C-alpha cells in the first residue's frame, strides 16, 4: 500500500473506497470521466466569472481598498469551505461552486493588482497555466508519464516540503522572521518558485490518475463534483505560483 495517492488533501486514494462504503443506499448513478470533465468546466467558468468581477472593480480606479476585502476575506472563507468539502464529501455538489466563486473573487483582485505593477503578466500566467494543464493531460493520456506509486510518493513529499516552507514563512511573518527565497526576486527565490511550479504541475498528473481510478471503481455520482473540486484546487495553486514566478522575474528587470 502506498503512503500517498495525492498530496492534495481533496484527492486521496482512500476517498473513493470510503465513498463506496458509505450508507448511501443503492447507487443508481456512478462517476464518469465525461461527467467529471463537465463539472470541471462549470467550476472553471465560475472562477473566471467571479474573477472578472473583482478584476473590473480594481481596474475602474486602481483603488486597492476596493478589493482588499476579497483578497483576504474571500480567501479565508474559501479555505473554510474547502475544509468542509474535504471532510464531508457529499457536500461537494453544493459547496464546490461556492469555493470556486470565492477563490475567483480573490484571484481576480490579486491578478488586477499584479497587472497594474507588471502589465501583461496575467495573460502570460493564464496561457502558461492552461498550456501546462493540457500538455500534461495529453502526455498522461498517451501514457508517456504514469502516476506510479514512486512518482506519487516523490510528488507528495515535495509538496509537503513546500507546504512546510510556506507555514514557517507565515508564522515567521508575525514574529519578524521570513524565508527570503519565498518572496524575494533573487536567483534563489526564482529557482524556488520554479521548483514550486514544477511540483504543482506534477500534482496534476496525480489528480488525473485519481479521477481515472474513481471512474474505474464506479464511485457515486457526487464524486464527480468532489474530483472536479480537487482538480480545481491544484489548477488555482498552479496559476498563483506561475503568477508569483513571473512577478519575481519581471521585478529584476
């Protein structure tokens, strides 16, 4: 038995087996890949729609005070919603759209702020995010890269290490200590961000495998929403890390 199937807490191997043993009565509809793809598209649309709202809110007069509530409030609320979804998977059809809407509000405001500082950075980050997403999907479907147990363990360990660095940095910011390579634009800072982008991208491969295995195991239909939510968590993380990497690179010019 592997230690990890996905470091993404929403996408663990145990999720499907647990779902199938829950007292849900006789399952008449099961999870499919096409159904999950449709849910991913819907959640992605929600993210883009709400992001567009806060993007315009900032672009109207370049006033950061208008988007500050979304940058922090929406992010924290989205985190709380995500925790609820992860620990109560049957709520995914109802809460996943709310999570994506909240994340979209935060992402839109942050993107607008970054765009005001580095013109053109947002479209570059979007192109890179979707380019990586579809490239890895094609590579995965062709069998060029496989989510083996060793692959999953390496990705999970690296993701855990990154999470630990961010936690240490967050705690340190309250006591006057910071990990400089996380936030600065030094060579080491850029290398660190590039490493994080690579690990976030590799998490997509693990997520694709998770979704495929769920369809094969004929998980309950609501798991399409749960799996779509889990993949959106990774895509949003990837976009934010690409945005951070581009900002570091542009600030050196």
